[in-house]
């Protein structure tokens, strides 16, 4: 079983004379492309959710700088870069995959922290203004922010898995 796994890894990585490696067509390339497409879709979802949050937040005077829109656009651009480098099958694809996924991790961690602070801000701003907790406006904002936070966590998870698989796949034999 272990030998078959090693053969699959060897088949998905091609070694050049200069000891650089790159992904050939195969299950590994398909795995990385699926991850990039998932990040792209999550980017579109995050942009949409942040637009909804901005429209809800205008009535609730909640501070939002559109950071989710910017992060969603970054997710889309990074996934497109990943897809382009995966289709080229060059040695620089490995370095670019690790770099892009590391960038996804930084963005994802940052936006999860920001969403946490926004949820806290919404909770306390509504708590001060109204004695009754759980107003419809507060619930709408919390649902949108919670869903957005889950999407950022999925991007984090995809980035971590891609980095781990890339390092495992491309380490020297």
C-alpha cells in the first residue's frame, strides 16, 4: 500500500536536471485546482456577504470599511494566479503555490480577527442602545458576519491543506 502511494507521488511530480520539480497532470494537480476554484467561489461569497453587511450596517451605524470586499477580491485574484501557474507546469509553480497559499493564510487569519471584533462591536452597540437583546437588525448583522467568518475559516483550511500537501508532495526524495 505504501509503495503504491509513493509511486503515485512520483508520477505526479516531475524532476528536472536542475533539481526543480513541478506538478504534471494528475490527481495532485486536480486537487490543487479544486482548492483554487473553491477559494475563488468563497471569494465571491465573501464579497456578496460584505455588500449585504454594508447595506444592513448603514441603518445600524456599524463601522465597516469594506475589508471583506477587498479580501474577497484578493481571494479571487490569488486563485486565478494559482490556476495560471498550475496550468503552466513550470518549476516556479511550486514556489508560487506556497507563496499564494501563505498569503491566503495571512488574509484569512486577519479577517477572522476583524470579524470577531465586528461581532463584539455589534453586540455591545446594540446592548447599549436597547435594553431588549436580540433585535432583528442585530440578528441579521450577526448572521451575515458569522457566515462571512465561516467562509474565511474555510479559506484558511484550504490554504493550510494546500501548503501541507505541497510541501509533502515536493520535498526531496
